[in-house]
């Protein structure tokens, strides 16, 4: 089920969306997220993570106290979940429908997930949902002739 777009007061930059997505993934995988873990996952410096966390805390998307695990607030969880949902859909589309290798599909999805607006994403999902499933052998659907 598609969730509603976040209210404009909850919109964050693509970089901050990446932080929220990383925090959610770390909590899901390890039960907690710490600054060091986020830095390692995103390949950024600890000071960069601290600055981003301070912004996200001011915006009300996380609870952040130095030396304690980061906690997503309900708004942070909603944003992270939506970004992850868009990423998963796009990655599967690029890999399964267009035949991109897994890494390129993931990298491309990561770039596009931040720029596709809610209405366009919903229409894209509806359109793709009407396509036949990919071939059972796992290969990409053939390119249209023309």
C-alpha cells in the first residue's frame, strides 16, 4: 500500500533522507544506530554525521544524544520508510525490468529515489504493476523493437 507523501514541513534534503534511510536500516539489522555505524554505512566522516543528526533532531525526525543510540521519531520513521519503499521499487525495476546488474540498479535507484515526486512515483508503480512479470528464468524482459 502506498503511503501519503510527507507534509511539506517534513521534507528533507536528499542527503538527510539518506541518513534517515541508513538509521532505519541499521536499527532493523542491529537493533540500534550509532554515529560510527552511520558514518561507515554512508562512507562519510563522523563530524558530517554529527552535523546531519543535529539537523534531523532540530527538525523532529530523530532523537539524538551524543554517545546514545539514535532513535527515529514517527516522522523520521515515515520518511525513512517511504525512501526505502521507493528505493526497493526502483532497484527492482532497473534490475528485473531493464536488466541492469544489481550494483548499477541499486546505485541508480539511490539517485532517483530522491527526485521523483509522490504523484509520479505512484503513477510509475501503477504503470509497471500492469506489465507482465519478468521471465521465469530471471532474465530481463526483452527490449521493445523499434
